[in-house]
C-alpha cells in the first residue's frame, strides 16, 4: 500500500454518489456511479503502477507513491481563473468552469457541452459512449481517473457536420509551492458521426507550482468517413505529474490525426491507443517531446489494425537536454484478418547533453501475411558539419544550435493542418527551445 493510494481512496469514497446531485438522467447516473465504485475498487487492488509492469519499465512513479493528497478538484485560486474566456470549455482543477460553449460561435451540427448539459440534451449518446473505451480493470491510473472524474467536455458532431474553426478546450491546474498535493481528473469525449469533421485543441498547463497529479482521459469515436484532428499540448511544472490516456476507435473510412506536444517539466506520461476497426480507416500520429532540467517524458502508443485495408503513419521526435530522460514505446499490432495493412513507425531523437538519455523501443506484432510495415528509431546529436556551416556564416553557436533544433522539431509541427494553429504552436515551440538555449541547458 502507498500513501497516494490511501489518500486518494479516502477522498474518492466521499464522492462515490456525487453524480446523483448534478445529472438529470437517472439511468446514466446509475451506470456512472456503478462504474465509479467498480473502478475505485480496481485501483485499490492494483495501486500505483510500478516498474515491475512491462508497460511501466521505463518510468518510476515513486514520487507519486509518496504523495499525500489533500484535495480533488478546485483550490482557492480556481475562482480567479473561471473568468478566462479564450476557450470553448475550460477545466480548472478538473471541473468545468464553463458548462457549455457559446452556441452562436459554433457551426450547425456541432455541440460542445459539459457533462450536466450533455446528460440533459443527449443522454443516449453519453450512455452509449462515455467510459466505454479502455479497460480500467487492467490499468490502475485509468481506473483512478474513471473513479474520480468530476466533469466531461463533450464534443458531439452530427452527421455531415463540419467545424470551420478549431474547438479549443483548456485544462488548468492550480497550487503554490509548499501546498499539499492535489489531484485533477479532466475528461474528454468526442463522438463524430459519419462524414463529420473537426479540429480539437486540447491544452493542459499549470498555474503556479501545483504539486500533485493530473490524469486526463480522452475517448474519441470517429464514424465512417469522419475526420478528427486533435492537437494536445502539455506544459506543466516540475512539481506536477501529468498522465494522459487517449483512446480512439475508427470506423470505415474514418481518419484520426493526432499531434502530441510535451513542452513542460516534471514527469509526463502520454498514452495513445488507436483501433482501426473497419476497412479504409487511417491514422496519422505525430509527437514532439522536449526534456530539460530533470524532467522525465514517457510516450506509450498502440495502433491496433483490426481490419484490412487500413493505414497508420506514426512519427514521434524527442529533444533531450540536461539530465532529462525520454521514453518511447510504440506498439503496432496487425491482426490475422488485417490484410493489405500499411503501417509505418519512426522515433528519431536528439540528445543535447551527455547526461540526457532516451529509452526507445518501437515494436511490430504482425499476424497477417499481406502487409507493408516498417519501424525504426535513431539517437544522435546535432550534426557537427551543419553547425560548422552555420558558424562559418557568422552565426554564433547558440543560435546555430537553435536553428538546427528548431528544424528538427518543426518536422512535427508542420504536420498540423490548420494554418493558424500551426503558426501559433510553432511559435510556442520556438520560444521554448530559445529559452532552453538562453539558459545554456542544451549544451555542455
């Protein structure tokens, strides 16, 4: 037993029937409260994951085990953030500060709702899809999230609906250095009916040190011919442990483009699982992770080719400086019936310091015989010839390093289809890399 387990179970037990006070759909409430009780029991039995588990061999959660949690949900600073209006939906410490997006700003057939509003307007959709992907009994942190989430951002797209602007969802966590640990459990549900289309920007950041744990779970159902692009940005403090669990399921001809950018500090674990469940489904998965200080960034991905004639193209790039550590585990499964599969996976990494490390393991599991598949990983440093070329043109060493590192990162950023987002996120990456070079963290 760990300190974290005991304190979280104690806090969770006091919230076991909280949905009954807020949701107007009795059938949904009964299912969620039963699910919450079952998931809390599963977490109690499994406890915090350890490196004895294969999927956690590269990452230690000893810091989480020692945390004594004092609260779940909003702290004393939450009210001051609730008025921020630069997002369609805003989570503050895991609870939505805005219950619904401004409908006048949304296109026809596009709904962006909080849990209570969705339970009132589309209870059947919630009952059919919410907390249906993933298996909490085999994943203790997903079980914890399922047991303790307070609210859900729901994006529902009707058949043929098209969001002509990005849907922006933000998750802020609050707290000061020296505060007791807090826990936050925001959740996202996206249901895209046939031939619909949307781009979703999901941003997570800390305000203040905010010691504690955030576990963000996302479920995405991509209908036949639908297209969803999701950009996820994590920018946290060294004191915060940030875990994401994203599950996507694609129907015939559906497409899911994922971009995950980890720019913060502390311990970050990002899990992404995509199931290609019908012919013609395709996914493009792009990731960029930046390690600095003593941060630890772990990406664990799974692509499951369940059906024939599907494609996946995955590339995650890491830049690691100082004494940071990166972990990449990429798993591609091709089932026996998934003939005519096209699967690619790549993980190139740059080490900017002799103390930085990367633990990488791309993996193919192929059970079909008519398949095109490739995977690989590289670990290197900045090209000395390219550095010499830039310096010979009068560019100082730090700027030359920044130019090359920026080019490496922008191979991922440039895959974002929305031009305005691509530019904004590119600038954000550039600023983060520039701060790294200004502090001299990248070179030794």
